[in-house]
C-alpha cells in the first residue's frame, strides 16, 4: 500500500506543478501561488502564509521559498523540491522581482550541484535552471550588471552568481568539460598549452558570466541538447563581435597610415 501511496503522491506533485506552470504562463499568478503552496504542503511542510489584500506578492514568495529549505523536507525527493524552487523563481521573475528570482534560482542550483554527478535527473533540472538564469541575464542588460557588480544593494545575489562561476571553474579543473581540457598545474604546461583556459576568454566580465553559466549547464547535463544549442549561440555571437571589433581596429589603423 505504501508503494502505491508514494507513486500517487509523486504523480499528484507532477500534476500540480504542471498546473502551476500553466497558470503562470497565462498570467494567473494568484492561482499559481496557491498551487505552489499546495505543492510544498504535499511534500510534508504545511506553509503558513498570510494571504490578504495587504500582503504583496513579494512577501508571499519569500516565505514560500524559505519553506523549501525546511528540515521537514529532508525526506522529499531532491528533484521534486528543485522543480518547485525553479517554478517559484520563474513566478517571481514574471511578477517583476527579477533580482529575487535570480537569487532563488542560483541558491537552488548551488544547493544541489553536487548531486548532479550522482543523479542524472538532478543534473538535468540544474541544467535547465542554469539555462533559464542565463536567458534572464542575456535579455536584461540592467539586471546582468546589477547581479554581477558587487555593491551594497546586490551583494547577496552577486555572491550567488560568483559561486556558480567558481563552480564552473572547479568542474573544468576536474576534467568534466568536453570543450576545455583540465589544465596541468605546472607553469610550463600552461604556457605551452594551445587550449583555451576558459569559455569566457576575450569577453567582458559581465557577459562572461552568461557563458560560464551555459558552460556549467552542459557539464551538469551533457545529453541535454538545448543547452548546447544556447552555448553555441552565445559563442557565435561573441565570436562575430570579436571579429567585427578586430576589423574596425584594422580599418582604423589603415586609414591612419
């Protein structure tokens, strides 16, 4: 009986999550919030959130995300918790709380990044979350600058993004990348190497973050085609920009002569 109950619970979680996604995509944010609260309660942590006219959606989402880190959810499947965290982050982004959405999603990825090596399902969710994160930053220059510049207002978010970039560098050093071989520690081998030490070489600091996130996504789920497609698009965009800049410099120097 217990086996069937677990199976039914898992199916119900998937169904409610799909309904929450659909509600968000149709801009029915109140319904999406209610369904996400039910999701967390179904996993074993009844969420107590005041829902009244004076309670803003931001005040609603923060305790919901915090409830997902409650010890009572330790027995829940990591993938189920991650999917809810991901959907909560997307809802926060849709509601205009962009910095909070980036923080929530980054925190979820960092929290479960080590499990990606053990469970391919966890790696796939992390990879899709990284892809969403990179898309948000690529499409919003102001947001990209805000979350990559460590200042008084964005310190917490910038720290999370920095942790993801460090994670990408660690994965490369451990030989997880199929694009960039791990560098030998000796200075001689580094100088003689013809490989690129990072996917972010020759790119501005802010933009390099997006490349590193996409590269990390390919290492979390190497078989997920869409992350490779997006990384290839990012590389092509920056390769073309670099060639155009070099062409302009060359043209300028010829005119001077």
